[in-house]
C-alpha cells in the first residue's frame, strides 16, 4: 500500500518539472517528513509545560505595563 501524501508530492514535482521524479528526491522527501514527524512526536509530551513558560514570558511584561496605560 502506497502513501497518498508522498504520491501527491511526487505528482506536484513531476507536473512542475515535466520530468520523472528521481529516486533520490523521493528518498529525501520521505526522510525529511519522517524526521519532522519524529520531532513532533518527541516534542509533544513537553509542550504543555513549555507553553506555560512561554505564556509567562509573554504576558508578565504586559501585566506590568498595562496599569500604566489605564
């Protein structure tokens, strides 16, 4: 069974270049998206705690500056 996502990317490259997609390009595309998927899968367990940290960094200066504008 083939993945339609990669077939769609290969079709777009083939349509743009009017030439067959080389095997090394297919391999690079699959490795890139496989690595991207792996990175997201590893990073997601830490996002709830990381989002609290980023939210605090973003809104603490605003909470100090907002009363000055009132």
